[in-house]
C-alpha cells in the first residue's frame, strides 16, 4: 500500500471515529436533558407561568368552551385561594382586596377566616357572562396583592354549567389526556370521576402515591332533566348542583 493510500485510509478512519463520537456525545447530551427536565418538571412549570391558577383557567376554558351551552362564559366560575401568613398581614390584605372592589362588576369576592388566625380563604364567584380575559385579570389582581403582602397561597376553581352532551365528561377527560384515578356514582344519578392530567399545573395527593388535579361530575336534574357538568381543579368545592354556589 502506498504512503498516500495509507494516509487517506487513516484520515477516513479518524473522520469516522469523530463522527461516531459526535453521535454518542449528542445522545448523552439529549439523554441528560431529558433526565434534567423530568427531575425539574415542577420548577420548569413555575418558570413558564407565574400563576398556576391562571394557566389552568386558560386550559379549562379552552377545553369547555364548546361543551357548555353557549360557551364557557355562560357558566359560574368559583375561584378559591387558601392563604397563610401573619394574622395582621392577612387582615390588612383582606381589607385592601375589599377596598379595591376587585371584579365587582363581574362577580363577588369574599374573604373567610379559618380556624387558625394565620389562615384564611378568598372566594370569588362570577356572574354568567364573565369573559376569560376578565377572569384572568381578576386572578392577576388578587395574586399580585397576595405576593406583595408576602403571603403564601394555593388556588383552585370550580365551574358549573349545563351541557347538551351526554358524554361531556368523557370529552373533557380526553382533551385533558387525563388518567382516571377514581370514580363513583351516587343514588341521585351523579357520576364523579377524578383524573390526573400532565397538562395542568395544580395537583393534590390522592393516596397510594397518586395525584389528582381534575374532578368531573355529571348530574341529571330530576325535574328539568337538564344535564349539569361540574368541574373542579384540582377538586370540586361545594356540592354538585348548579343552583347551589356555597363553599364547603
């Protein structure tokens, strides 16, 4: 073999080795990225969106706008924040929220003290006809005040409305790519199912190492035969009727 041919062969082998090494390095980098993303999933979610509640509202609105009669705006949305902090700060923040009359035209904001002086609950109930933009603006105003006051909080929501789809719950679960965690049916004809959806940011422990963040209940009214669709993220608060809007 001539010197030139040997040199070319050696160069080709070196180039091939570099190419294989490049593929291996790229695979390692990709695998490392996947592992990092899985381990830091919650941190990534928080970086992408400051408000967990706002993110989940926007998704649920998108999923239900065609399920509810006349759209998601023709329903009652109940937003809830469980807040914790120094008693005096809780009181001052509550007074500020009420003085600001947040969302007064679109609904009613109430503040409830809990058993501990360091805990309270904020509940906002919309009127029918509240637009998504208005709902998200209310969330932003409430959570801005909570953050500025240094209070810790977690949010959730319940939506109640009528639907013409007998399979509305199945449609919603499919849109959310939900994994069913639990299901039960009572004597009144109410069927309730709990799911976990990777698309939602909220979550609660559901026992046995499982989490849930989407509860769907379908209830057939005895007299009108109208089908009500009640949805909770991460769980439904209140009862399973549209007319009753109280909080547990």
